C-alpha cells in the first residue's frame, strides 16, 4: 500500500507530460483508492474528505495547493516509490482509464456519486459507502477478477460517455460499454487522437 505522498509522486512521475493540476491529481488519487477497495487490495493509505469540489485528501492538498490551477511540477530529484507486481498493474490500469478525462469532468463525476453525496461536509468518505456504491458500477467488472489479458474492458462511464450513448438502445449501450480488451481500448483511443490531430491540421487557418 502506497503512503500518502507516495502515490502522488508515482502518478506525477509516470505522466510528466500530462500537465496534471491539483484538482485532477486529487480525483486520480481518489479513484485509485476507490477501485482498490472494490478489488480488495489496499492500494493507497490516504483517506478522502467531502469538499466542495469533490473528495480531497487534506495532506496532499496542503502539499500541492501552491500550484493553484497550474500543472504540478514535481522536483525531478524526488525518489520515485517502489511500485511493482499486482499493485503496479492495478494502479497503472486505473490511472490510465481516468487520465483522458478532464479535471472538471472528474470533479463533476464525484458530485453525482452517492459516497460524496451522502457524506457530511468535511467528513471522511467511509470505505463502506465506497464499496457499496462502486462495486455495483460497470467499471467494477474489470476487477472480478482482475485479468487484463483474458477478459473484456469495461469503460469508465464519464459524463462524455453518457452524452455519447444518450440516444442509444439498451443493447447498443451495453455493446459500447465494453471493448474486447484494455489494449484494444488504448489502441483505439490513440488512433482517435491521431485522427483528430490530422483533422485539425487540415482545417484552413484564418
């Protein structure tokens, strides 16, 4: 289990070019905590309180609050925590699943989820509330059991996902909610990004 400041250091070290803000970091930490609880593996020591902009770890907040809305710049001389085995596989999987989602969208997602809604302001969000809610979500199917090589990948149902599936039938929604594998999902996402960049570069410049 990574200690309070080890997981932020690890995520920032793994994604140096993502321009992770304090708001986004808090939500990535929270979802690592959440899905570790669902998977039955304690991945992160830190706890989270209900704050106005979503779940927040207060110690991490005070460490990085000076960056405000700017991307966090981590000291390159900070030694990275030793993360290996199943712990690393789980953390990398969760962070990669949530990284494409903007900080604002991640914050909005937590506001619609019952653990944040049902917790009093400035109180710690309990593990019981977390497990009861998130274990029933489609993304939880990725952890029962967790085996990236031999099972389909169930996507994070973000606000953009709900907008994308708004007019779909139930059958179409279920088909779009999963991919043949996590690698297939990542490959399609990377190709989509290339296609978008090509489209943008082909547009006339005014």
